[in-house]
């Protein structure tokens, strides 16, 4: 049970990391577009 919980937490953390990176990427692209 503990091992399964750790795996779930790892997947959850990876999901948050990808979401944060995606938001940063969108903000960066928006900033580049506004600069032109």
C-alpha cells in the first residue's frame, strides 16, 4: 500500500510539474508575441 501511494504521489507531482511548465511556456510565448 505504501509503495502504491508513493507511485501515485510521484505521478501527481509530475502532473503538477508539467502543468506549471506548460503555463510558463504559454506566458513566455505570449510575452514574445507582445514584444513584436
